[in-house]
C-alpha cells in the first residue's frame, strides 16, 4: 500500500459514534446532518425516475437539465454563471476530491485553513502534496469570546509562488467562522499575484444567519471573474436535507470543465440519474425547502447556544453560519476522551474538536440541526449533570 494511505488517520468522529451507535439512550449530535428526512416531493421525483426506468448512465458532467438548473440557481444568488462552468458530482466530498485530483501533483504545496472537516486536509495528503495549515484563532475576550477568527496577514504570508492550492471552508465546519467580503478580496488579489488556485468549500453558503441581500454567506464567486483560478464546491446535503443522496456540484472556469468530465469518468462515471432528477426538483422548489431549513436551524442555534453559555466553564459563541456550536469545556482538555466519556456516562454524542485539527484540542462540536429543539434542551441538561459530577 502507498504510505500516504497508511498514514491517514481514521475519523475520530466515527470513533466516538461507533461507541454509541445502537444505544437508544444516546442523544446523538455527532454527525453533520439534520435528523429531518428529505421532503417528500424530492423523494417522489427519484421514485418517479426509477419507475420510468431511468437506471442507466448519464453524461459524465451530469444531466443537462440539472446543470442548467444549478446554473440558474447559482445565478440567482451571484453573478450570472453558465452551465458550461458546472459539473454534477456524487456528493460534495466527491467534488472536493475531484478538484484536488485535477489540480494537485505529488510534492505540490497546499495551504489549508484549519480547524476544518478532516476530509479537506486528507485529500491533498492522499495526492502526496505538502500540506501547510494556517489556524484560525479563538477569540478570548469581548462580545465574540468563543468565536474563531482569521489572522489574514498570517494566511497571506503562508501563500507564496510555491503554493499550488489554497483550501478554505467558509462558513466553516466546525467553528462557524465566515469570511468577510474584504478578506475574500484580499485573498483573491494575493492568489492572483502568486498564481495560486483557490478551492472554496461553500456547502454551508445558504446556512447563514446574518442579514444579506442575496440570502447567502459571502462567496468567492462575488469577487472573482469567470476565468480566475477558483473552484467552488456545493452540495445538496445541508440546505436541501439530502445528506444520504450523495449529490453535489462544482463551479469552475469553463476551460476546465471538459477535462473535469474525463476525471469524473475515471472516478464514478456519473451521478445516478434518479438522484439527479431529485436534484432538479429540489432546485425548482427551493423556496419550499431552504428558507424553512435556515429559519429552523437559526431557532435551534438560538435555543442551544444561550443554554451552553449559561453553564459554568463553557466558552462558546453563536456561529454566523453552518449548523454547529463549537465550545470549550474548561478542565476537559482531551476532546476525544471527553467525547467518549459523554457517550458512556451521559448518553450524549458530540464530535471531538481534535478531529478537525490539533489546535482544536479541548473543544467539542455539537450539531444543532435537530427536528425537535427539545432534544437540544435535554442534551444540555445531560451535559450539565455530567459536568457537575
């Protein structure tokens, strides 16, 4: 086996979840998904496709109907984007891996902003790249205490003419940190000078709780041209309640799309047609899904975070985007040990912070995407009782 594969760390989130799966007494908030099922009209579109016999391959880049629907959806929130810049993928994680395979050779330098979902740092390692991480920093005082912030100067200093790719996820999993428009502009201008590609994971773009004109978090698409060295990753998973469907998309320079189609052929060939039909309907009826999802998640955040803030020795801030509360519990410095103890001793399933980066040791991630907010209240009660012991 390749040494790079042997060196990959197993998911610490899965390690915690495996300790609690099958236990009906555990309140599970460890995975990044809602416990609400996909809307019935989206499921019905897939059923109708299967019933009509659509069980064959599609174009590598996806059904033209879905690519056009994605282009129209993106254009409604950003500058106009043509379908010639769109590729349909088998999930957001597949889109990220395809982008890394497209851009990174063994030995290339890649910079990533962390803490971050571990797949984003594992993927360049799989390709044999040299990874440099620039860490967000927790805010230690003021009204934003418990939030995480970017040292922009440190990031720009890390990106040089040797840097092939910058990987950045905002709104961020797990911290909820979100780039500002000015930060994005500075990063784009710097990467133009260094010739660095930007891979922007924007799957939480719509899960944003600050007022904006377009209903989205700031996007690199709003400060770039179609020919800039930018690849943006999106997914149906979060804002359409479709995590298990494995359907996503890429936005890239049009000159790159044909070769991306070739790369998709050698990975998955194509996304399943019935899944793509469901995606078309999801986009056509997005106003029946996403605004309600966002409003509900905001209510969940605003239920959970004040309860956590009221606990002694807890450090947490309300995330501007995403679906997570990222908090620190003083006196519990080993995240993995703490998370495992919470499963066994409190019946509470959270993700350990050090699953996302070493600098997040001592922090815990709580996915607040719960259909019933009362589960969040009960979870805090379990945490409170456990922490007092």
